[in-house]
C-alpha cells in the first residue's frame, strides 16, 4: 500500500510525475467483478478468454482506471485532492451528486 503524499496545487509543475504500481492478483479480479457486477467471461473464464483476441483472462478496464485514480489520490497531488473530471465540464461548479456514491447508495 502506498503512503499518501500531499503536494499543494501551487507547488505542482508541468512535467511532474507520480508512480503507483500494483501486481494484479486473482483476488483483485474476483473482488472487482463482485463489486462492479461485471462478470464478463473474458475476466473470469480462462477457457472463454483463450478463444478471444487476448488469448488469456484480462483484468477489467475500469480496474486500470481505479489504479490511475490511486496514483492521483495517493501520489500526486495527493491526500487532499478529489479527482472530479466532470468539474471541468461544468463551469457553474454545481455538484453532480448522481456521479458520487457513498455507502448505502443505490
């Protein structure tokens, strides 16, 4: 697990980089499938996946997105940053609550 950093926006510079690495494990794929509801056999069934262009099981694409989110949240800019890509599309700054989820939400 990564430790959290905190780089204030004022200190961010063009060209700065963050590194976050994780070995994808069987448990990660199973848990992501359970959490997301994405039970596509290319992720879960080795025999099916062997017949695809991938030739083997692959992790969910959004799992990769979650790892990018981890790099942003934990590395650069870090712990006080909330990544909201939709904010750039909403000049009014209005919250888009329906995109956010909390425990108990449906």
